[in-house]
C-alpha cells in the first residue's frame, strides 16, 4: 500500500513511472490467484497497489487489456525445455506441454484465460510455435497440426482450471468443507444404481492434492497424439 506523506514531502507510493506494465500484470495475477478472477477489477487492483486507477490505465486501457497482460506474464514464465537432439518428437512434445502445464498450474485462477489469449503476445506465440513445429515433425499436416495443438491447449487449461476440488478464493478449511459435502452427496447415492460413482467419489470430488492428476492428463493426450501420428 502507498504511504501518504505531508504535502511538503514526496509520495513514497508507487507511481506510473515506477510501476511497470509487467509489475501491474503480475500484481493482477496474484490478486486473481488469491481472491478469484471475479475479484480482479482495475479499481480493486489499484487499491491493492496503493495507486489511483488512472495510474493503471497508463499501462492498460481497460480490464480486457489487463487480462491480456496477465496471460502474457503467465506465458512468459513458461520456459522452453532444454533441447535434446536424441529425443523423439513426441518425447520433446511431452516436455513442451509439461512446461506449459506447470506454468498454468502455478496460476489456476487465470489458466482459462489462456485459451483465447495465447496468440496475442510473443511469449504465447513462442510456445505455440514450438508445439506446432513438433507436431509437424511427427508427420501431421498443417491442418491436423493446428487442430491437435488447439486440442492440446484446451486440454491443458481444462486440466488445471477444472480440477475437481479447486476453489479459488476460498480458505483451505472452506475448500475442504466443500469437498466433504460433495463426497457425502455421492456416498448417499444408491449403491445398486451407482456403484462406480460411489467407488470413485474421492477422485471425482478432489484432485487438488493428487500429484498424478496433471501427469495422467498429459499422458492421456500424448497417447492420442502418438496413436494418430503418421510416423507411427
């Protein structure tokens, strides 16, 4: 928060000169991670940063542009895997998608924004270019490559944003209570009619704490890619 001083002294709070575009975008991402994407507004963010909304409009003309900046900041954190010339195209593709998935999982509240904003900034375009190149290397046509890359992006974002048990903005206690209520509702079903739902209730209601959730989702889509590859 900004600290107000007397009229004779300079303000020690952030200013539009000191508050960079990237700093604003990352502060917005942090706010969304903590309180949910619905809580992210220019006014709310300005209050958090201790500046006026006009200081943020200096960098982003409206909320939509701010969300573009958030996605750009998220994608900038996705690091390209080290090149391994001995690895096959699908092994390198899995590593690339794993890096993307890791970046998305670090900010689940804004992961869904990537679906429609990935190609509007250089960091997002760089990731897309690498994925497309690896699919072409696998022997897919340009048309099929674009389709598969889109499926991959939609799957990666959904794996994170729609993870069972995920509750952005809720405390750990509130999240656990929500999971318990959902689990109890499934357990109350007729065991004769829904035996498999009851048996799978724990996973159907909570995958947040599972280390296998992300890897299994990635392995599933990679199995589909490998099965369809002309080189197979």
